[in-house]
C-alpha cells in the first residue's frame, strides 16, 4: 500500500551532507552577489555590503570565472562580443578584465600577443564606455 | 542513445522485491511511452544497494503507475517502522508527465539515525540526478521544510513557487532581523515581484546568503522548484551537490 506522499517531509540529512567548505561557501556567496547585481537588486557596492564580501574577494571571483573565456576568443569574434555586451555588461566587471590584460601575461607572451591584446583592450574599453553611458542615461 | 526498457529489466526489478500496482497497461509499455530513457533497473538496484541494508525490518518496495492525465509513476521504499523517527526508513518520489515535460517530485527521504551523517542523502540525490538527465526531466519539485531543507534547498538554487509562502518568510524576517539586515531582504523581494507580479520562481538563493537569513530560512517551509532546462542553474546545482 502506498504511503501518503505528504506523510513526511525533508530529505534525510541533506543539510548535513551539503555543508560546504569555507572556500565553496565564499564561491556561492560571490555567485549570488553576481546574480543580484545582474538582476538589478543591488549596485556592486551594495551587493558587497549585503553579502559581506570584500572588493578583493569579489574581483578575484570574477577574474577566475572569466579568465579563460575572455582571452580565448574575444577579438574578432562577434558572437563572443555580443555575449560580453549582454551577459557581462557590468562596467565594474569589464574594468576587471581590462586590468587582467595587463597583469596576466609574462613579458615575452605580452610582446608576442601585443597586437591582439591591444585590440581586446580597445574593444573592452569601448564596451565599458557604452555601458556606462547607457547606465547614466537610464 | 535513449535507453529502451525491456521485459527482462522489469523482471530484474521484481526480483529485487518491487511490486507494481496501478494501470492495466503493461508496466514496460507504460514506461517506454511516458518515461523513456529511465534506466529504472539500474536506478532501483542502486537504491536497493544504498538503502536496503539500513534496517532489519521488512521493507515495502512499490511502483505505482497511472495513465490518467497526467501520467504518473510513484516510487516508494519504506520499512515497517517508518513512522519511528529514530529507526524508520522511507523514500518517496514521483514522476509526472505534462505534455512533453517530465517533472520529478521529491516527496521525502527518512533514514535511520544510525545511518545519518554518512553522506547517504547526497548519494540518493546524485543517483536521482543521473536519471533526471537520462530522462530529460525538466523540473524537480519539492517542499523545503524546516531545519532540514528551508535553507539548504535555497542555497542549492531552488526557487520558490508560491508567492504567499515567500511573503510569509518576508514578514518573519521583518520581525526578527535588524532594520539594517532587513533592507536588503526587502530589496530582493521588491525587485523580483515588481518585475514579476505573479512570479513563480523567486530566487531563494539570493536570500540564503544575506545576514540573518540562515536562521529565518532554517525555520521556514516553502515549495520549491529547480529548472533543469536552465543550463546555468543545472551547472550550479550539480556543482553544489557534487
């Protein structure tokens, strides 16, 4: 005979099983903050205050998340460009990308890639400027 | 390739002690028609492996299926002493099909105290998740309840489907949090419902990390849903429960 499907509640001791390490907890907090900023709940500064994050913690999260994505194929790739403009269209985030371009390569690699890096920086600065203007207007 | 359920597979399920009840159509036909891709033999054998040795009391293993719309399959696995909070074992889950969409409803899991804090709940959840992906389940639904789930499912990216329940939690937060804490809670609430007046997907995860909200959510009850067709949410959920 079937038990009443409402007879009990809860899913074992899932609360215990899903206790996260402090590193994962921080990652989760950053993800949530990012979503809140993107959805317009908070400005970046407000989100940092609301979720008890330092600017360094949040910037580090954004940088880690975006590093491979941004350097692989931005320049000359219209699809990626559009993604950056829509999904990542937060000036603060784009400014982090620009900083990363200057700090993520050694001298030799920077020399080899200098033309491409230059193009990427110009594009990012353009997007950042466009988004800032749009936000000011809004 | 989509798994085709066979009569041999059904025989193996029966050999594990599962009984089928419900519709007059053959079970194998029912599954292939409404829940194709479900590796039910593999799933139930794994469930038996995880839960079967947790009690010496007789276990009832039931598969109830109904064609009447919406087609539904209920899986239950429970011990004779399931009512006992210390020794009882009980698991209930249902799948329903709405048009082309399959919904999984996680009713409950109760495990004996001696088996708690050993990662079993997470294993059962991951076992389910494997099948959800194989079957193309669109949504997981559950009732996040009290200390066990109110906070944990919020953190696991489930959204709240019932606005009244969200409102109740908001009021509780207003009464218990400081004004400084509550202003952020309210902002998330207002922003969502201003944009989605009849919204059925309030992002509880945004509340879960706000100061003071862990206590509020731990003592709350709300109906939640996870949209598995949203690849971003699915990835986050899998990372969270992995």
